[in-house]
């Protein structure tokens, strides 16, 4: 029996060698290659990504954005161009286990009530150390927790279980996009785009689940190496959207006016904590990051007020 077609959508920006490594790991999957479609969305890279990937992988479809559209819209562009029954969205700095795509597809084929599945993410630099085994989010404190973060895999995750969302690798049924729409790239161009999407998936009556037999390895610094970097505080653009979108997400998805008020106060406390971390950073861009954080707070509350008045 033919397996369903899986479209692998990979947004990328100026990381052509990491991207090539990811594509090689996908091509080494034990999922039938003729049932895999790989789509790279090059978000206006300046390092020759488009030409590099076309030369190495002629059968990979590469779409180049003429200007930066950021993560959510790049994902949407890839989804619109895809034909698979399942869409596997993955960031370019990952490596995929050979069983991952097959494990996710087989689980979803058996469980029609599940709309989104994701693997356990490990650190590439320390392959048995867990980076993220799912997401838990407190809607009062706004704190997002990576399940199992920085712990060893000793077989503690055996059976599939629910997650709030996934940060960088997950599979979605095509019909889910038809029911709930694509990623909200206008409000959440980066950061919280997956969270908002998975909220809409659950609202439509589907589950979001971790499949522990599926694995990816994420090429990011280990926590002890890069505390501020883990909180995205070394890049002004990321710092801005991290702060702004925390406010907007909880304004949209809080369950009551009381919860929303508490969450917004908590967002200010988290912002203060981030500013302290930024001040401790020895970085030439420290002042830029601090300005971006402040602007994120101001714009977050301004846009929240605008959304609430509609």
C-alpha cells in the first residue's frame, strides 16, 4: 500500500551548510523517497543559499523570497506550494533521525483525532540530552516550560502525550490548515506563531501530541554555554518579538479577563528579568537589545489595545 506523500517544508536564512546537513538526514530517512517532497523557502539569504542547494540537491524545490518575510510567512509560502497529505515543518538547524518521518506518519494514520505531532528534540552537541520533549505553558505567569529540558533520556518518555505546541519541528495534517488557516504571520511573524496555531488546532477539536519514538537533534548551544542566547537576547529583532508577542499571545488566548490581567502583569515582570539578563551580557549590541525590549513592551500593549477594541 502506498504511503501518504509528506511535504517537508524548511524555512532558511543564511545557514546553507546546516541546511544541507538537514536535507541529507531527510534523504537518509527510511520513508520512501518517492513519497517525500522537500521544499526549501530561502528568506532572502545573502550567502548564496539558493544556488548552493540547487547545485547539491537538484530535486529539492527551492523558493526564494525577494525580501525577508520571517519565519511564519516563509512557512506559509512553503505550505501553499506543497502537495503532501502531511506537512513536516522543520527549521534548518536540525538533524532528523531516519525513523522520525515514518513514526509521525504512522501515528497520525492510526489517530485521526490528532492534528499535529512532534518529535522529542535533543541537543546535537550532546545527543542524549533533551532540549525539548514538548511544551507546557502557564497562562497566569506566562512562563513557557520545555518538558525534560537539559535532562538525559533514560526512557522516561515512552507513550505519546499531549503538548501545547512545538518550537522547531512538527507534522501537520493538510486538512488542518484547510480548517484553521495558516500561521498568523501578521501578528506573529516569529515567536509564538506555533503556539497560536496549535491553540487554533485544539479549538477545532484536534489534539497536539508528542511521539517519543520520533527524534531530532537541534544544533543550538547547550544551556550552560549561552544563557542569554537561549532567551533570544542577543538579537534585537528576536528580543523585540519575544517580548511583544508574549503580550499579544496571552491577550488573545487567556480564558478570562482576570487571567489576562494577571498574565499581562507577569509579562512585565518577565520583561524586567530579560532586561537584567541583557545588562549582564558583554555584547556590542546590548544597547540595541535593550531598546528592542522596551519597544516590544510599548508595541505589545498598543497592539493589544487595538485588537481588544475591535
